[in-house]
C-alpha cells in the first residue's frame, strides 16, 4: 500500500512519464511551475488514487489517531467507573515510576526482546526457504497440494494449536505415552520454562510459516524467466542461478518485510502466550502485551497499563527507524525514504 | 445458610481496644496513610471501607422466614438443609399470586458456565410468561467474565440487571458497583422488604454482604457454607482398587504415590493447591485473608500455614503425582480428567458435586463422586474458615425508573421462591413434559431441559441455600453429611460477613501471590523466593494495608 501512495504523491510528480500521462491543457513542462499550481495540478491528476486511499486513511484516523488522545490515561490515576477521563486526578509520571519499579515489567521487557530475537532468527527465514523449495517444484498439482497443507494451520485458532501441541508433546501427550508404553521415561515439553521460547517459535512456524510463503511466492513469480534461461545458457548451475537470480529478486521484499516485522516485533503473540502462561510461569513467558493485559484489564490499573503501552510504542518506533536505516544502507527502499 | 450465623454476625460490634494504641496510629501517620476516618464507604470513591453497626442495621431488610417444605435432612452445624424427595406437581405451593410483572422488558448481563441456550427457547418463553415480563439475557463465558465486565462497566452501556460474583470484584470493580448500580435501600430496607416475602426470607448474613459503598445495592445469592472448595475423590474407583481415603497430608502423599501410574494414563490428582491451604488451616481470600495473633493482624501469606501448604503442594508436584495437563495449567479440563478416570482426586467448587453426578449419570452409571473429609496438618481436626455468606449478586442499573426497579424486584421475588413452590420448579426444571419428566416421583430434565434450563434466571435472585436435588437423593445425603461433619470445624474469619472495599492503591498488592503459588508448587521458584515476595509485599504496601484493616477493625469490630 505504501508503494503506490508514495509513488503517486511524491516522486512521480516531477517525472511524468509512462505512469502518469499529462493532463490535457496543462502540460507540465520540465520547467518549474509555481509550487501552488504544481500541488493543485498533482491533486487533480491523482484524484482517483486519492479517492481510493481515502477510506483507508479515514479508518486509520478513526481507529489509530483518535484513540491516541486517550494515551493521556498514562498520566492519570484513571478510574473509568467513578471518575472518567476528565475528572480522574493528574498524577504526572507516577505511573511510569510504578512501572519501572515493577520487577515483572522488566521480566516482560527481557522476555519480549529475547522472544523477538529468537523469532527473527528462527522464524523469519522459514517462509523464504519454503518459498524457494516450492518454487522449484515443477508439478503444479504437487505444488498446489503442498501449499494447501502448509496454509491450513494458519486458519486454526491458537486455542486449537496449543491443544494439539499439548496432546502431542505434553506430559500425558501422545509421544510421552508412546515412550512409556515401550518402557521409556516420559517427558513434558509444555511445562519446561527453559525451552518455552523455542516451543512458541515452533508453534509459530507450524501455524504461520506456510501463510508467510505467499508473499515470497508472489515475488518469485514476478522474476523474469528469461534470466534463468540466460543464466543457464551461460553455464550457471542451480545454486548459482538461485544466488544470482532468485535471491536478488527477493531482496526488496525481504527487506521490506524485515523492517515491518521489526516494527511489529514487540508484539509477540499475545493470545498464544497468555494461553500457556500458567504452564511455565510468568518468569519465562510474560511479555509486554500480556503484562499490559494483566495490569490493565485484569487489575484495572489502566494508568500503569497505558504507560506500559506507550513505552512499547516508543521502543517499536526506535526499532523501525533503525531497521529502515539498515535497509537503506543495504541499498533497499525499506518502508519509506525521505 | 442458617440464620444463626446471620444473627451472630449482625450483632453490634464490640469495640476493639487493642489496636487503638498509639503505636499503630504513629505507624499509620509515618506511612503517610491517614487512619480510616468514617465507618462507611463514600459513594464512588477509591478510598474503600465497609459499613457496620447501626448504619448497617438500618439498611438491612427485615428477616421473615418462609416455611414451605420441611427439609429431609435438617441443618446441623450450619449445614444447608437437604431435600431428597420432590412433592408432586399438584402439591406444589404458589408463593406468588398472579403475574408479578407488568409487561416490562429488561436486559441481563451475566456469566454462564456452559453452552448458551438458544435465544427465544421454550424455557425463556414459559418463564417470561409466568413472570409477566421479558428478560433478555446476554450470557457471557463464565471463565473470562471478569475481562468483559470491566470494559462493559467502563463503557457506560450497562444492562438493566448485571450479575457480578465476588471473585470478579478485583481492582476497581468494587468501586464501580457503587457508582453504576441502584440503591435498593428505599425498596427493601427494614420492613419495606415485606412486600416481597421471598426476598424477606433471604438470610440477613447474605443481605449484609450486599451493602456496597454504604448502600444496599445487591440482590444476593446466599451461599452454602464451605462450598468454595471441596476435595473430591472417585469413590467407585477407590472401592474397586481398595484405596483408603487419606486422613492426613502425609497419607495423601503416600496414596498419591500408590495411585499414580502414568503408563496407564492415571495420575493421583489435579492441582490441589486450594485443598493444601485448607489442610494447613490457611485463612481465605481477600478481604478475609487476615487472622489476629497477639493483638496484631497477620496476613495469610505471612503465616507459617501458608508456607507449609506451599511446601506440601510442592512435594505433591515434585513427586509427579499431578496430571501433566494440570501442571500445564489447563484448569478448565479438570473435571473431564476426573470423570474420565485420569485423576482420582481433584478439588473444585460445590456446584461440581451435583454437576458431575448429573453429567455422568447416563454415561457412566458406576461413577460416584464423594467429598473427602478435611484434616489438619498432622491428621487431627482441621481449621476451616467459613466462606462468605453470599458471593454472587445481581445489581440493577441506576438509570432505571422507580416503577422499573419495583417491577424487577417483584420478578426477583418470584424467582427467589423456595423449594416446594411452583415457581422454584419452573425456574430450576422448566415445564413438565417439555423440559423435564416425572420419573419415580422426581423431576428429571430431558435433553431440551439440559440445553435450555441453565442458571439464567437463577442469577437474578435465590432463596436461602439448600441442597435440593431429589433426582439424586444419594448425592444430597452425601453432600449434606459432609457439610454436617465439616461444620464442626468451621470458624468465622476476622471480617466474616463484612463487605469490604480496599483502597485502590492496594488493589494489586495481592495479585502476584497467585502466580507465586503456581511457581513455587511447580518447582519454578523456591520457598525462599516466596519469603522474599512476602518481604516485598510488606514493604510495598502490605504493612500499610495492615494498618488500614486495623483501623477498619477498630471502627467496625470483627465479624468473627
């Protein structure tokens, strides 16, 4: 979505060409029209695109920007039941102080970062690898079948996924019972805080890796087949073709998704973790989102929860800026460019 | 709930002197917390408090017993009366003349533990017709009710009638009750309640628990004593395998070892943390978690009993006697593990005694659930603290007009009719031939009845607690027998029967202990960690909370 909007509104205006035929009557010369007429002209030229983007912008304003006003809750001793937003007492930074003094917050902070890192390393590459594998399958029938099987778990709810894992890998699960039936010791992967972070990553891979393939497959399908032929003619083997043709073609998409993923990275599976919190305890499993949920929704300390949410937002912003910078340094577009 | 308890707890408080010492006052000032100045909670304030003495007496409805049917098992040691026989439909008494409603229509927001019945089902139609008014239910998943409740109360878009249980009144919800719901005092206090005879027959102790923010706001569901946690065991399997019911925590551990056979997919028990607290005589939950020792208030987590219970439960888990799914915290399936024979012991609320019996009657005729007698730490007499006399209320929206409130109270009067009345039969069993059949002289719900006749109207109001399941007379005898035996050991906690709102700033002080208990019993944290957490609790506000309660005790006297 960012791509056409940015292209239409900013860059292309100065270089009318194949994308935007000049409107009749007012040919935009390569000279310099005044800024005002230029802007008016561009608005008129792009009116269809602007109209198309309007609903999305409207929703964004309504559901993202308007609620931002309520972040003031973070500076209030907010009691929606008896006082409401306007009469709850102002407490300045007290909520932040309480937040930083809470050891559970720092546990959540550390867990969030480590889960983010583990998932970035262990989850992010999986759909790319799957896409490459699928792309090399020649039979459309086989490919379709494998794709469907891979997509399917995406549509399961987390409750179901975790129940399946519990039934397979839990202490009374299928594997443990099979081992016992054959005279071995059973095991219980689901209640081991040490492996929890890898367990939830495994769940994520099982559930969503197939779904993540879609974007990469789309990118792969856009690769010009002539390039492969040319490379083959030049004597490049399979590996060389992948290295010099396929991967460079995927690079912009990978960079874009990586930046988006980093920005979203502190959101590490609220429902998934909440459902398994008791199995391993908050020490291993509490993350930003579950912490905010406990403090805000369960304990009704809305002010502190809002403060926690703000901290998370600020942190995410910094991460996005860094990741985007890195993308630029690698010569990619990233999410935006100034 | 016997009324002897009610009258005892509403007696004028004896003014305590031991806490009025200058030491406490000095500590309170040093902590920057002024001692409680009034004995009543201010409406909608976050300061908290309780209501007692004369002020309370003026609010409470007058008690007028209603005798319809004599119980087959009378109350002993405070036990709830039991009914093992059902009067035939022709002998049922009508406690309400005509239709109580005038055609009003009301929404009700309430939890439901089960599959919601279809809308506009025959049961709703029959009851609404008898009521002369319509109740539109908005049933919510009972297990996650608290999460919805906060958001709904904050939104201001509140149903006409809202059920809120005590265990969902954490954080600021308690204060929200005072801010959002109607004062029923003008309709029910003193002799005014006589207009609603079935409400007047609700024990005073339950009404006393219904005073929120200095006003009578709740319609209580009187609870059975000692019902919040019962250690159940599979009597059928115990008999078959020759297991002996344990009589001490040590015997329990030995038996657990004997029972557990993971290879056959059998583990001794589920998570027994709630039972462990009873074995070792721990006080109850907020705000009844204080005991008095040498003139000083001691919190549950500060007692040796608490640490002993933790240690015992840790051993139970460490021995591998607890079902792995219970170790993984899948508490919702505890009953299934028990009924399927994967666990032979488990603890749960009293509702499951009937619930499991009813559910298994058709599927597994041999199934027999039984309550294990409580025992003390060394196998001697246990110390059991009584549960609150009411833990569930319905509240009426404060925006309702006077005539609407009066109509709802008339409906509540109908619904609160006791055992032996036509109204009770309709509410609990639906219509004969549609929802239940008379088999061997007792009503038995059929498939439609099981689907539609659930606790929906029941949460609007209830009569004095009884055990009335004539379809399972053995179960009634078992449960009443257990209550009668255990009643001997029951004692009232310090703030028994008092509806207490803690100040907002202490609202989340106790919350970490729920996680802590899970961590320690499952071996993820040590007893040392627990002791550290208790130290943190003291310095983080626990000591100030103690002073606050001391002030409360000083002002209002004890409920014990």
